[in-house]
C-alpha cells in the first residue's frame, strides 16, 4: 500500500513537472512567435527604407545630371576662350592702341557676335528709325540690314566707323551722347547699345539713358547690353579691356531707366536661345552662368 502511494506521488510530481514544462514551452513559443513577428516587421520596415533610399538615390542622380549640365553650360559661356598667356597671334604693328584689333582678338568673331545678337531682332522688327549707339564692327546693323530694316550707327572709334562704311553700313563718327542730344525729341523708334555703358563714367551713363528716353517715340524701346558682374568668369575678364570703367550691376541700370520715365523695364541674363519677350524664360541660374545681361526698357506703359 505504501509503495502504491509512493508511486502515485511520483507520478503526480511528474505530471506537475510536465504541466510546468508545457507552460514553459508555450511561453517560449510565444516569445519565438513575437520575435518572428518583430523580424517580419523589421523586414517590412527595412524594405520601406530601402525603397525610400532608392528614391533618394534617383533624386541625387537627377540632381547630379542637372549639375553636370549646368557645369557644361558654364564651360560654354558666351565669353570666348581667351586663355592666351602662351599663345602666339599675328598682331598688326600700330603707332597706338588699336581697339578694333583688340576687339577682334578678345571679343570674338563678327559671325559669333551676330549669332548672339539675333535674339534682339524680334524687339526691333516693327521699328523704322533704329539707332545703334557704339556700333563697333557693325554686327547688329548687319542683322537689321539682312532683315530689311534700316539702322544707323554712331561710334567714337574712327577705325570702326571706316570698317563699317566699307561694308556699306550707315555709320557716323562722333560721341554717342552728343549725337543723341542733336536728335529731335520723340524722333527715334528704337535704340540699341551693346557693350558700351561699361566704357562710360556713371554720370555719362545716367545722362545717356535720360537723353535716350526723351528722344524715343511713345512706344520706343531702348536695349542696353553689358557684361554680367554676377558671373565670376565675366567679372574676372572685365578688366582685360583697359577702357572699361567698372562693372555695372543690372539693378542700377534698371533703376536709372525707371527713374528716367521708362514704363516697363526688364532684366534678361542672356543665352543664345532665350526669348526676350517671354517672362517665363527667367531662370535664377541664368544670373550666375550667363556672361552678359540686357536691359530692355520700353517707353510708355
């Protein structure tokens, strides 16, 4: 009887131990299950993060492509390559500084300048009396002539004047401000002046713009092109020309035009394919990468 009771207690102890084992096993299984669920969530989160990283990488690749395009644009600015320190040139011997020869060497060929200045043609195509102040080699006058428009130029460099006259262009020798002063008020449809105001003192530039306003007809237009000081390369090259006074920021020129009475004045940073009449073409990047800018000042509202 005693042995039976002892065996029953042993069996009971084993049953209790087995029950505890089952409880412990179930607890461990729940722990494992929780870990599996946690791992599955980790995998989901990891996959989500990887997708997010893929999107960021794609975005970075797009930005890099755009930056490379901007760099290429910067490398192909409208300023010609003038890395000439160790280059050799066939420079004519002259008695004094010859600005005509200097411009041929450092500004670019006449064909190149004509290609760039064609962007201005739509602004003048309806104009009849057009004056090019500081007409230089006559590129813009040639463009006008090729499209059946009459233009006349004024320049203070006698060699430039002779050069233009030999090409059959209507160009007079003289001071551009004095010439304008001699014109009747409201007698001119359009005035063009490219790479000129940087040669003037501030007082003369101010006077030129105010006189131009008086001489233009009610719907007249004044286009002023000059070097863009926001562009570091252009700024560096500015003083290569010994006749340049100082860089002129576009905001200053615009202010003078507005205070002279021009009703609508725009700043355009130039590229060869820009539409000067399209306000949506304004790009903040142009301010920093384009070597020249133009002020387009229209008389009237």
